[in-house]
């Protein structure tokens, strides 16, 4: 799955972090938008943020972890279609984890 996300989104790298919600990273949301969190302000990004962006993995209504997407510096935001495919891949990973009966974070 990581390889697919790297190729699809043109990333420098990608890793899965099981069951953690630490930090205030930008987030690729399930509608394909990219949101940046800074203090109490949340704004939609017009471009792809430098550094890591989280893509949460949920299955059966339970949070399992997140993919941390490491963008190439200066690269434009991937197309909406590519972002929506990435979200679908994360949903499939969540469904697989839920079906496997692995423990989750509530």
C-alpha cells in the first residue's frame, strides 16, 4: 500500500504509524481536501504541504492508525482524483484491518 501511495501522489516516502494521533500535522481528509492545523485555526491548503501529511486509516468505525505521507519539497498538490484514490486505498486498509480483527484505538 505504501508503494502505491508514493507512486500515486508523487511522494518522497510514506510510512504507516499504528494507533497514534500525536502532533498537529496537515491532514488529507476523506473528501480529498488537505487541511493545515495551526493552533486553533484550521485552513484548507491550496498546495501540498512540505513535510509529512497524515492520512487516517479507519475501519468499521474504529481508528487503526495513519499513513504519514512525505511530500517532495516544492511539488504541487496532487490532482483531486489522485487524492481521492489515496483516500480509497486508506479506507481499504482500514477495512482489511477491521476484518482481520486487530485491536484498534477508540
